[in-house]
């Protein structure tokens, strides 16, 4: 590319040519003026060169010569007019020296080169400016991401409010999301291909006045629950990755033998260990795809059938393969899996049963704001379990995402059929909710009405099977409490409200009334049942209150604190069923929890 020095050289060369041909051929004034003005304009982009050119001896020395030509020669108009006559064309043609034409061609060519050089330099400057603006914008975005990760500012998203479906405080796995988005503190110190995250949770919980056959009225229960997670993600090569998670769950303080139960303890075991293969163009469809092989945690929809890390003390895991196609959180998506559920053991390594299989598929769409949907089918086949279940579970979920100052809803219906212990089986579950989100003085607030019906039956083998579901957000705290399970339950009136008064404080309050769907069926999880139905069906009311504080300062910015209180207003059923073993005084439950994330 020609630079400024090249143009200066060309200008100097042109100057010498003009002097030479001016002395030899005395070209007309029109050509000299045109050439000089062209050269002067083509180097005007650099002020210093322009000044040097104007102050040069050539320009000063040429001015008297041009004036002499102006006196002795005809004006440009006269030249043109005289040459326009047919009779004078030969004279004009013969009066022009041959050198004049050559000079004009040479100078025009050199001027054209300088003009192209100017254009190229201008384009380079324009491209450089655009690149700098893009680099500046990228730096700002990176800085905002770092600030958000450090908790120094609150992310703003008007389309997502607290209390969003599936985003109940403390009831979803936030650690994996933080690690994958490179927002954990440890990830900042690792190479781009390595992600690290550590989480530790300690919770003290207790309740009085038991409500089950095993822990009756007059008995109390307490526990210290601890869960530590080590999560590693390796993506050395873009198409290939590895996810590894080691989880340690313990109950150093526990009663009723819970410290040795696989429900409350799982010492140092692999929760995830799978290889991921990714592509941006799955079989030339233009859709992203991912294949996972190994041990994994599954989450589908709102977790009413399959869910991973939650408020509770256990995490269902699976050995197998999972295929994901599309972007299920943005548009169309497809997930298919074939696995074997892992058998949890409190103090030994978990294993899987080669004769038990859990598989399924789900199609999702998020293109329509008022009609997002999931359609799924899950299949469970057990071989050597106490309950030999061969259950098919199809269902759908239709919802509108909660948005500020708008009404939202959710409808989910699930059906089950098959065999349990070689007995034909059919059950169903229906969930509905309507909510509205407010922005009260910049304090997000949402109120929600809930409805649930889950079928029951006098035969325990024919009641709805909730598979590997979560239940904290809709049925109260789990852990050592867990009063209600999504089976043989009717709850026509339930309310939940969430409020965020400050960026670091979040509140949740809920109240629900519960009945048995079939009063002759089992009250699942309590061991209570009245096959005659004389005990009625009213179970009572559950009031739940939760407060979460995420400090963003000093040494506390990596910590979060949860405080909760729950009150069970016992219904008539507790006083009558099983001779009133669980009746009498209401149950009070409370917990304090602290979580560290690194």
C-alpha cells in the first residue's frame, strides 16, 4: 500500500516533470492549472505535506511563469472556443506539442495513485476506529460480567422476577449455572478450559410434636445437615468436555437412626462423572447438539417428576446417556435419555442395578410468550426391587413466563399407567397456578394462587408415583420435615408471595390447605391410613415463611443465609387416623442455613 512518503515522492517527481515539460513544450495554462490543483488536493489530507508543498520553491517559482502564460497565451475559454470551430481543429491539433499529452497522462496516473492511497488510508482509519469501538464495548461487557460475578451490582432483567417458576429460593441448583458461565471465584484463577466450583451448606433444623407413625405426637426431632460439593468442568477441546462432581452428605447430629440412612447421608460419592460431546450443527440441521455419557443429574421442567440438587438431603443420580438437540430454553428443544438409577448407600460407593431402567424424552418450545410448553414421556422398569414398577408417565406443561406487571399461569397434567407388582395401574396428577408480578417502588413482588390434585387409591400400589421429584416449593420444607408428598393429595387453595425489598434480601410466604384425594388411601410418607374412611380427609393447613440474605460486602460476599419457619395446623384426620397417634398439638418447624460458594 502507498504511504505518505510515497505520495511525497510522487509529488516531487510530478513537480520535476512539470518544470521539464513547461520549458520544452510550454503546455497551455488550462492543463497546468488542472494538474497543480489536482496534486494540491490529493495531498491535502496531511497538513504538513500541504504546507511544505505550498511553501516549496516550485509553487513560488511557477507563479510568475503561469502569469506570463496568462498574458501571452489565450484563455482556456478562448482555446476551447477556437478549437470548437471545424476549420480551426487542425490548427489547434497541430499547435499542441506531443509532450503535452504525455505529461497529462503521466500526471493523471500519478494523481490517481495518490487518490487511491488516500482512499485506502481513510478506509484503514475507519476500520481501525470501528475495531477500537468494538474492543471498548467488549471490555465494558467483560467488566460488567466481573462486577456481577463479584456481587457488586444487581443484574437487571425485567422479564425475570423472583418467585419465577422453578426459581424458588434455595430450591434449585445455582452452582452448576455459575460454573458454566465462569462466574465462580475459583474459575477466575484457572485457564479458560478449566472450571472449578466448591459449595458447602450447613443447616440446623428441628421440629416438635411429630406427625407420623414413627415420630408421633409428643416426640421431637432435630438434625445438623451438611453437604459439600466439588464441581469440575474440563473443556480442553471445544467438541469434547468432561464434568466431574464429588458430593459429601452427612448428618453429624441426627436422631431415629437418620445418620446412617441413605436418605440423609451419602459419604463422598460421585454425583456426576460424564463425558460431553458438543456440536453447533447437529446432522446439518443448524441446531446445537450435546451427547452426555456417564453418571449425571437430571432436571426436567419444574422438577415435579425428575429433579437434581434441591433443598432436600438427597440427590437422585443416573448412569447412562443423554442427547440434547436445540435450545430448549430459547426455542425448540429435544432431550432423550436412557439410564439406570443409582442405588444410594450411606457409607459405601453407590452402584446401579443392571435390571432397572429409567428412560424418556421431552420436547420443549419457548417461542411463544403466552404458550411455552413441554411434552414428555418417562418410562420406569424395575426388575428386582421390592415394588416391581413398570410405569409409563406421559404428560404436558403449558405456561407463561412471569413478567413484571403482567398475569402469568401454568398448567401441568401427568398420567401414569402400567403395572406395579403385576397389578394393572392407572393414576394422574394435575397442577395449576395463576400469578401476577408487581414492581412496588423497585421492589419485585409476586403473588401466586396454586391448585393441585393427585389421585389416590386404597391400594398403596395404585397411588400416583412421583418418581424422582422435588417438593420443597409446593409442599413445604423437606429435610427431616416433609409433611406432604405429591400423592393422594387434594389442595384447591394455596397461595404464595415473594418479595425482594433490597437486592440482598428476599422473602417468601406461603399457605396451603390439604385434603386426601381418597380418604381411604394412604397418607403418603406418614404411615397413616384409615381404609374405612371414617377419619375423614382434611389434613390441615401449612404455613411456610422463608428469608434469604445474600450479603455483598467484605468476607460475607461468598455466603448466603437462609432462615425458615413452618407451622402445621393439624386437621381432624391426625386426631382420628391410627388411633390419633399423630394428633394433638400442631407441629412447629424451624431451620437456619448458611451456604458458602467458591
